[in-house]
C-alpha cells in the first residue's frame, strides 16, 4: 500500500462478542472501511449470515462508510452466507472490483463516483452471484462518465433482482444469468458507445433494458432460452429519459 494511503478497517464483531449483553445488535460481523489515497489493494471476506460491509444505508450497529477515494484501487469482496449486505460509495478512476456472493437474500448497494469527484473512468467490475432472492443495485457515474467501464455479471440462482444504471462513454456490460424468475433492469445513458450483452437461461424472467446515449451509438444483444416472462427493450437516439 502506498505510504500516503489512509486505510481503516474496524471489526465490530469482536466488540459484539465482548459486550453482547450491552449491544445485542452487534452479534453479527460488521466491517467499517474508510480509504483515501492511491494504489490501495483491499481484500474483505465474511463467512456466515446477517453480516454487513457498510456503509450507505447501514443498520445494525449504525456503521458508516464503506467509502473508498482514490485512483488505481483494487477491491476484493467475498461474502459467503445469507442475508448479508455490501453497501457504500466508490470514488476514483481505474477501480478494479471483484465481488463474490454465495447465499440467499443478500443485498448489494453500491454507487460509483455519484458526485463526479474523479469520474470513475477505466474501471473493471466483476460480480459473481450464486444463490436466490438476492437484490443488487449498482449506479456508476453521473453525466457522460464511466468511460471505458467493463462490467461483468455472472448469476446462478432464482428470484434475483438486479438494478443497475450506467452513465457511460465507451462502456461494456455483460450479463450471464442462469435460473428462473430473475429480474434484470438496466439503464444506460450518457454520451455514446454503450455495449450491452445478455445471455440468459431460465423461465419466468423479466428484462427491462434502456439505452439512451446522446450520440445514439449503442449496441445490444440478448440471447434468451426459457418459457414465460416479459422483455422490454428501448433504444432512444435522442438521449432523453424514457422507460419500459
């Protein structure tokens, strides 16, 4: 880690064990990370249920953030179990994220540079999900940002919901879904050059896909195998708001 980095990790699970009678809400594991500086490599792993990597929308011990600020960041998250939460904000360029979730009823809510501090350019996210009834929300960039983003989802399980928005310029978005009753809601806006590829196998699926870049230079492909479901695709060459 760069000597100029500030990296703080707090494990509330230890305090929860020692002071269980006083703070029963801290019985599960919680990780608090506040990172500022370039070239940080952060690896976090939680095994078990009802754990939290905070913070936006954190509850339990009311921890905040996860808050990462800087360029050339690498974040590796591994949560194995049920009803876990990964929450927070990532500010920076050249961010590499490896996010693995195995279990059911987990929650992932992440924002990539929501106030245009760095621009979140040239980032690479890989999200690997095995389980059912999970909810994932990812918002990346603000206006015509997320240049060069490479986002990959690999999803195995049923009844999962994925909501993700990208304001992009030259971004690639690949989604591989295997399972029944999954919902994929994607909105791509920004400048130009949005690439969206969906490969899905399973029944009773719901897809709402919107692309509305200002230069109308978007590309989309869907390969779907299964019975029942609803598919809505909108490509708007005016770059204005629209919906399914």
